[in-house]
């Protein structure tokens, strides 16, 4: 019997969890709690039955109908008092709470038995030898031009495709929350400044090699956190540090780059490909076009993201660019076509001994 | 030809290249030649060709004028609204000499009436903001008039309602007021909301009272001062969030206005004063300022330059904050680019209604509070019908009415023409002749900015905003 899981706060960013809830081990999502003033309608083909407003959640005491709460931290949420009420409710009703490490200070008061932190795995120990291990199974790398361009959805869709084709894929995801779906996350060395760049590269390489040896996957999908380049001087986007690090640690056989929603001309695609190749040594040949577009707000000095709807995306942006080849995970036709091409490309690779 | 030769000081010659939004240093001979070409007084184009062989000063690459937000406009308007400004009343307890609501014959964009906004309209407006701001993390609700404090209970109710309806987003409030009704009770009611209050204060009592008086002719300065003093004493946190808007009327003693703020910093913080000339929009009257005004303002600007270049003590910084912010904005304007794309739009316009949606007492939508409420062009929707997206698109693409001129204009990337300044308030669509009539002034302002920016660069100023603490 699976435990009943609530997600708080629920927004479009958490839709990926709903779309892939069959992968969540031991839990059924039975309640998606929408905070006051947040979007309550989602452009899904099937109505989402588990949606519930924050007011109703408390008024109808729905905490009694769940066993655990998955607490999500979205980047834009800076006011941590936002979480106070749900944490108090979880605590007083002795429910379980699942959370990411950045919320540790808030949930620390909850009994340790009822807390599950989705921590990144520990970094493996490395030798002094600088030489990197070869990864002997095919590797698909999923990169993004920035944050919020549906990398996780893309990784999970690739995972599903190969899984259904009878392969045994392994996903090392860009998003720590994917651990709830049984995926791996990158080790903690990525954000740990005590390591040099050389050590970080070596750790990631060793980490992936260990997975290859222990779990014996037939395919490794690597979701690379962050964006591959700075957006502008005002929005450095991590200067593409993490993608540079990971692409030095692992050479992919195929790379998929997720772009923001837009009409990409051939010239632009060439420029992006060159940038990926000369900056990271990665040849991106498949392009996921997200339904989200990205704008720089000169007043707040932040990037704003907003999605377009699926029919517009497919008709105006995916169909005309399928030859790139471009696809979107929500569009069956372009997605299947791109994934099939990836599979054929990998099947055609000759093993070098 | 999309380039502009200019000088900053004697012996310093430059040319600005619109296509690359870049400034190149040159010498007198080349400068003279480019000026001649620009003025069509010389057909010798060897110098220009020399630049063009290097890929510089090329003909405009713009094929079509279209704002980049046009394509996905309806999605953005559905999800990214961040601010609404309510016209709380068309009434005011003052009869300021230059205010449109005073029926003074200067502006014809507004008329005073006794009409106040209804709660139902405010509530629907806030609900509209919430429904159309899914992807905005920061929401702002602002109160404007007439005088918004005529309906102060509605202002408080609106703030309360907003915070009750939203969680997990940063909510701020703003208000523009003459401060005569900014009493203790109101301050008490709003002190815990994140509200900024802009007070209209025109300077010392004799100047302020001359322009900002009650209907019976009494000046409003004393009441304003008393209210600000009370807030300073009893609500220090709220006091910190008070700023001042000072309208300088032509012919007033500018020196005494600036001196007033310099000498009364204990109550009217100079760093929070924004000096403004009378608007040139929606009036047929020629508004001009004399030499003494510009010498005062330029003196402040000079001090800001000297401070940024480290030539004077930066203790003077707070009072120069406005000037300094303006100078830093030049960096955004003149950021070099590889090229200008074939589809582009002149700078200067924001997406109408996205950042400053103005909702009048009747629930009609306008791009911002500075519009002509009688302009059919500027009415971009209503609470009842939502946004008229085609109208928003038309208002947004202000450059299309003067497409040919804009495509080849050297000031394409430093234009400050917005929908308001391009609307004559009378026609249903933009008028090409009206818009073009404003271009000379816009280009003159752009050239001054260009010169100032380049001069600061000459002095190795790096425009690194963090290097100065205000």
C-alpha cells in the first residue's frame, strides 16, 4: 500500500512530478496544494484531480487524508515564513515531511523519524591519478541554455523512451528532487568550494563510473544542472561553470540542448552548436524547445519566464523547426521522432576496443 | 544614415554607429568628413567607405519595425502583469495651478469630477492582477488620483484584500498624494504594509503654496509639513519610505527650490526628491524653462560627474542620487552589440499595461497613469472585457507609424519615445506627423546622453554601479 503524498506549494514547476508520478517509489500524489493567488488551472489534456487550494486544505482538514508532504523550494520564494503553516500542520499531525536541503533550517524542529531530506549523494573518494575513467556505456547528456527550460522533463522523457524500448537506462538528474522518483542526483562536490576544479571533474567522473559498474545500466542519461552560458553581464547564470565541469568529466555520445521557446534561424542554431562545441567539447545535435520563454526585466534585474500554450508551440515553433531537429516533450510526434533518431545514432555507434 | 559624429571636448572626436550601438574614436579630418556626409554638404565618401570596409557605419540592417514582445504578447499579458495603479478618485481637495484635474487650460487629458472608484472595481482590479500574474514574483498595487486619500478607507481595504488573496509573493504598495490628508489615523492603518508614498512637494512654502492650493486659495504647505513631521515622529519606518515629487513650474525661483531641499534635509530628505519639469505631453502650450533653471540643474549634474570621477568628496552622494542613477542608466543604453537584427524596434517603449497598468474609476485600462483618459488609442481594455490584445499590440509598436524614419535613425537605440509621448490624444491611431514632430527634441536629448557617456569613458569611468555607496 502506497503512502499518500501532498505537494506544497504546487505550481507548473511541479507538474513534472505529476506527469511522472508512476516513478515515485512508495507514494501516490493525492493532494497538490495551490497557495493563495497562484495559478489554479493547468493546460493539461486530462483534468488534474488532486488539485486543492490552500484554504480548502486547512478548512477541510485534508492533512488527515495524507501521510506525507513533499516541500518544494522554488527559486523565486525568498520569504521562508511562507512555509511556516504547512510545517506546523505536519508537525502537529505527526506526518512525514520530504524536503530539499535548502529547507533544512525550517524543518529541523520536526522529529527526525518523520523527516526525509533529499540530500545529494556524498562525493566518492578519488585517487591522486588525474586520468579519467572511460564510460563504457552510451551516454546521453541533456543540457540547457539556462534555468527553467524543462530539462528535467526532457531527461525523464528520454528515460521513459529507452525504458519502454527494453533498455535499462540510468538517469543522473539535474534536479535533486528527482531522487524521489528513484533517480540519482549529482554528488555534493558541485557546490563545495573545498575541491579544486580538477578534483570536481575527477569526482564526477568516478561517481558516474561507480554507477556504471555497480548498477550496470545499458544507457546513462545525464541531466546537467544550470545553464551552459551567461545570459548577460547582469545575469551570469553561473557562467556555465557546472556544465563545463560535467562535460569535462564525461564525454557524451549524444547531447540534447534545451532552448527557450523561440523561432530559431539556421544561423542561430549554428552559433549555439559552435558555442557548445568550442566551450564544452560537446556536439549538440538535438534541440528541445521549451514552452517557456525568457525575458530580462531591466527594473528588477531578473529573468522572467512565461510559457506559451501547447498548440501555439507545436504549430508555430516545433513543426517549422523539426528539421533542426527540434522537439518538445509534450508533442508526441516531434518527441518520438527525435528520440528514435537518438536511438538509431547510438545503435550505429561502433564499440571502440 | 545611421551614424552620428560628435565631439565631447575640443580635440576629442567620435562617431556613434547605430547598427552596433557603439562609439568609435576618430580624428578631426574624419570627423569633419563624416559631418559633411551627414549634412549632405560633401559627396566625397572615402572616409565613410574606409569605415564601412571594416564593417562599421554600415547602412541600417533593419528591414522591419516590430517590437520583440509582439510575437508572444498575449501570453505575456495573460501571465506576467506585475503592477496595477488605481485611479481612486477623479476628485482632489487641491486646485494645483498646473494639474490637469484643475481645468487650468494647460492640459486637456483629464477633467476633475466628483467621481470616486467603487470597491467593486478595486476588488475586480486586484483579482485581475492576481489572475494575470502567475509568472510574476513581485506584485505592486498603487493608488493614484485625483487625490487617492479622498477615499482613504478604500485604499486601506484594497491593501488588506491584496495581502489576504496572495501568499508566497513579494507584495508592495505605492501611493501618490498631496499629503494634506495623510493623517495619523491613516498612517497607523498602513504602517505595517510595505507601502511607499510619493508626496507632491514643490519646494519652499511660498512656491508650493502658489501652485498647490485649496479651492479657497489657501496654501497646502503647512498641512503637508505637519503631516510629514507627525509621521517622522510616530512612524519612523513609514517615514523612510516617503519620497517627493517636485514639479518645477516655469518662471519659479529654481535656486530657492534646490536651496530649500538642501537646507531642510532633516525632514525632506534630498536624496528622495525627484525634480520634474512640466510634461510636454497632451498640451498645445509651449512649455519652456529659462537659463537659470538649466544652470542650477547642470550644476547638480556637474557635481554628480565630479563625484563619480572621484574629484569631490562622496559625502555629497545622497543628494545627487537621482543624477547618479541617471548617469548609470547610460551604460544600459549604450551597451555595444554585434549587430542590429533585421526585425527591431526603437528603444523607449515598455509593453503597455504590463508594468504599470492604470485602471481608472470606471474600470478602463490604460498603459500607465500619465495617459490621456480621453484618448481612444490609449484605452487598451477594461475589467469587464480584459485586455484588447490588438490594441495593446498597436500601442506597443509605436515605431511602425514612422517606420522609414526610424529604420534609418541614428538614435534608434537611444530613443525615449513611448506611447504617451507619441499620442496626441485626438486620433484613433498614432499620427505620423505628430510623432515625427517630436523627433528633433528626442535626438537632441540622445546626443547629450551620448556625449556625457563618452566623456565619462574618456575619464576611465567604468560604470560599475557597486563601486559607489549611496
